[in-house]
C-alpha cells in the first residue's frame, strides 16, 4: 500500500475496521440470560479477517 493515504481512504478503512469488532459483552446475558457463557463474537454481524477477505476500499 502507498505510504501516503488519502483521508477518504483512511476513513473508509477505519469504518471497515470497526465492523469486525466483537459485540459488547453485555449482549450475552441480555440474549441468553445470566447462566449461559457465549463468546460475544457470535453476535457480530460482519466477520472479516485481513487474511481471508479483502475489502474494496
């Protein structure tokens, strides 16, 4: 990638980076109740890895 990145491209990359984060931890007891232990990554809609899936940014 180029050393100098345009601001618009940087903002798009930041937006895509936020989409791959886990869901908040408090969503687990809200959905399943307090007894069930589930990883919050299961509630993330868009799962993307820098290795597997590339983005058109």
